[in-house]
C-alpha cells in the first residue's frame, strides 16, 4: 500500500522566472542547490504535500524518507528529477500545475538566498540595513513586489488548528474582503491561513477581479509542518522566521488576526513590539483582531495578556471586532484608503514599507535552543518594546518545540524548555498557553498535546 502513495520517478521543468535562464544563472542555481540540498529537499517535499492535512513534520519526513530531488542543467533550462514523490501531487502521472508552481518557488527562493545573498561580501546578519535589503531582494526576486498595484494587501494571521466555526468565519471575512477588491497574504498553511484565501476567491469571482493575489509567506522550518494550501498562487520562502515576519509587515497594508495558538501570539507580539518603538509612533498599520462569537473569550484573554505585559499603549494599537465580517472588511478597506493617502503624503512606496523601523533584536534569527530559551530576560520592568521582543522569542521557541522537526527532536533528547522569569509574568504566559491547549490550538486533529516547556518562577 505504501508504494501506491508514491511515484517512483518523474521529471519536471520549473515554471515562472526559472524558465529562461542563462548558462551562468543555471550554474549558480545548481551550485547553490548542492549547498542547500537538505533544505531544498525538505521544502520540496512539503509543497508536494500541498493541501494535505497535518502538522507533524517528523511523520511526513519518515513517510517519504526515500524521496529524492535532483536539479540538472539541460539545453532547455533546468530539469528536476524526482524519486518517490507523493503521488497526490500528480494527476495521471502529470504534476498538478499549482504544485509545479510551488515547487519552482522552492528552487527559486532557496537558491537565490544562498547564491545571491549569503555569498555576498557584505553578508552581515548583525546589520539591520543588510537584513532589510535581503528581505526586499528575496521578495522582489519572487515577484511579490508590484509597484503598479495600489494598496490592497491584507495580511491574515491565525492558527493552523482551529475549530470548524472559526474556519467558516475566516472564509466569510475573506469573502467580504474579496468583494472590496482586497487581496490576501497568509502564512500559506491550513486553518486561518487557508480560510481567508478561499473566501476571497468567491468575492473576487463575483467582482470579476480574478485572479486575485493569494500570497503565502513561509520559511523552511514552518513549511514542513504547514504545507501550502492549494489556493496560494504566489509563494515566497524566507530563510528564517524573523525575515518571514519582517516580510509580512513590510508588504502589509493591513493586518487581521484570527484565533490561533503560540504562532499567532508570536506574530501579535512582533507587530506590537514594532508599533511600540518611538520611531514608529507616526506609522499607520491597520490592525484588527476578529473571530466568531465563540471566540470572544479568546480575544478577551489575548487582550488581558497584552494589557498586563505591554500596557494600555500596546492595546491602543489594535481594534477587536467580534462576529461581524462586514464591519471587519469595511473597517479594513477604509483604513487602507487612509494608509494610501498617508503613503502619498510621506512619499512612501505602496509595495514595501521602508520607513517602518525594525530594531535589530527583532531581526536577528533567534535559535530556540534549551540554553537560549532558559536565558531569556522576562521581567515587566523591561522597556515595553524589549519585553515584547523577548516574549516573541518565548512563543517562537514553543512553536519550534511543537511542530518543527528539529525542535521536536531537541525536546525528545533534552526534555522540555525551561523558561525562567518574574513569577506573575510566568503565570500569565502559562495561563494563556493553557487556554490554547484546552481549545486544541497547539496540534491538529485532536492529537493529545504534550507541553514542550516548563515555567520556572524567579
């Protein structure tokens, strides 16, 4: 039965910008693909599983442990040789067109980063200008940045593991956004990342504005656990979670937050940490939290946590709208029109938010090792923007321990992360996480959740 789920061999020619390459460009790509072979293999396997449910990266890697991908130069361009690929990616032996596009994006983005950015003489992961330029260049190479489109991109954050009622609500909100000509960007996976895109396709279809933009922004550690949903028609893979988050906020014209778990909390803390920077006091980024009536308690808990940790100023940066998709879409549309006028007055580009100040602490990749998690400074006496940065790292580490293959293995080898901090703050984090656990927001499919962390009171 196992063999029937795989295609023994197939040959694919990439699409998009990889169709017409010079010999020099092909040499760069094949060289970079050799350097990043394991990353390409894992990301390719994830997109070949596009649309499949589940968030267990380890299980997927084990199931397809004999999967192989090789990149070859031929006279007509690049050729991808696949062995033992998931059969679900093919129809009658031919790869589904959307999956072929996603697979091409994997090769394009990973080889571009390794050949054009990581090998540059000025490569410096401690230079904020270099890091922002890297994000810009990756997005530009992926053709995400389009100067001819006026502001209309709504970034939607929310959990991959949500209940049916919440999923239906995200679709309805997406539909209302689509009716108003707004495009959708998410983390590209299932749940609250798929729902708004699916809803928007109906809104766009009714308004005859198809094809809409359904942008998926991901990174190698996340994509394996959250394979792209089938609606994504523009995929971009950033090198790490920090660049992924920066990409979100640089291209967003507005941000919607649906119910979610630790990853959604990380995203909320990232944007609030930026908006609390004094240099960003003038910045306009519409930020709305929304969900069905059954999610009201969830947002009360999120709001209470933000007020307890970051204060009333942080809470003033967002608006909560419960069970009213039309109000959400109208509010977002009107705010984006105001943002457009503001960008014109301040001579800011529509397609990339250059003037948004992102401190280095939000940009440098945080490696959630046991040592790094244990050494985080978690105390409410810290400046609010610094506390937000450190709290973001807490939730980022928990995401790693929950769904990333490397994190799961690390927890298996060394036990749960030990997170130390001020007693009241630790209790607040623990209470929020316990709420996520009880609501089934940490793992998909009703899988029993085993905490990858322990709170230690100072």
